[in-house]
């Protein structure tokens, strides 16, 4: 699945998908966004606006 249009996705599906990819394919959020050519800053702002943050220790997105 292409994440370039992540803003059009349901936020819960997006979080689930990202967490799956972080668990199975990527060592960090930076690796993931780089792979999909997404701006890390924009992506993190979008997540924060939707009440999610990146937990580096667990390499996952969590609700705030």
C-alpha cells in the first residue's frame, strides 16, 4: 500500500498500517517516511493533530 496519500486514509487504519510496517519492515519512523518519500516533519505534525505520537523506545505510534 502506498502511503503518499496518508491524509486521505482513515486515521485508525493508517495507525494500524504504520505500526505493522514499523514492527515488520522498518527500524524507525525515519526509515519508513524516507522509503515512502514523505516529509517526517509533516507526518509527525499530522499524527499529533490526530492525537498520536511516535514512541521511539517501542518503535510504534501511540495515542496521546
